[in-house]
C-alpha cells in the first residue's frame, strides 16, 4: 500500500521510464533526478528496466565506436516498448 502511494506522490512508472531515457539522451533537472532516484529505490520493475537500458546503451555505444552501422527499424523499437510496458503492468 505504501509503495502505491509513493508511486503516485513521487513518480509513476511511466514517467520514471521516460526520465531514464531522457537522462541517457541529455541531462535532466535536479528535481527530476531526485524524483527518479526516489522512485528507483522503491520500484524493482523500474530498477530492472534501468539495468536493461544500461546494457542496451553500452552495446550501442560499443557498436558505434567500432563504426559499424547499426540499423534498428521502427517495428523493433515498438516491440521492445510493448514488452517493457507489459512487464511494467503490476
């Protein structure tokens, strides 16, 4: 019950995942960063998403550093998003 209240007050999972993506792309505000860190302390699903995001980001950076062309089509991205949303449904 307490976790649900904190999710509502601090940050819902949908916004937390968006902030994680935004933080990887560029910086987020200190307030957003604080809310995200509070959310990650209580939400095991978003912590798991963060770990997967870091792994994918690392793979992409390594591939790009080798100057290999990485092609990801829109259907693959949408499929990944759908799987993550399905996993986030509690």
